[in-house]
């Protein structure tokens, strides 16, 4: 068995340097009322190079309180994979394109990431503008 510290596959997400600054990966979690709306938003984020990848998970059921009433809705979850320096721009773009008055937009820091996957995310989002 090889020495795990010598050949680490996953490393803390904050250790990758781009130029002189530390860069890390974050996921931005949001939901959409339909897969069609989620795909449309995902394609815009990809075209703007604000994300390397979006995962769209259809068929989620949400139970929530809205204006004093318990509601049920069927939604599509979207997980947006990006660099931390673009998180604010991603959140603004999601909010701008979103049909909901109060969309869930959550930035989730990633503790550890495979280094080749990190390099791919950073390369694919290099042209994104914060």
C-alpha cells in the first residue's frame, strides 16, 4: 500500500493556488419549479463560464411554510459547481433568472476535493467574471 500522505488524491480545497491567491471550490445549491427552467439557467451559467458543471436533480418534493401556510411543491434541485471567487456572481445570476420571489440560494464550501477535479473546475471557470 502506498503512503497516503505522499500520494494524496483529495486535499483540502483551499490548498490550490492560482497565481498568487488561494482558490477553493464551492457548490451553490438552488431549486427551480421545473427541469426546463433549471436547464435554461444552467446553460446561461455555463455560457458565462461561471460554472464548470451543474447537476439537475428532478422530482424533489418540498414541504415548506409560506405566508403562514404549509405548502407542498415539486421542484428540481440544481447544484452549481464553481470557484469561491465567482460565488457572488453565480448567486446574482441565479437570482436574476429565477421565477421565485424568494429563491433558495445557498453557497456550500467544499472541505476536500480530488485535485484533478479541482484543476478541471478552475480551468473551466477561468473566464468567468466576478
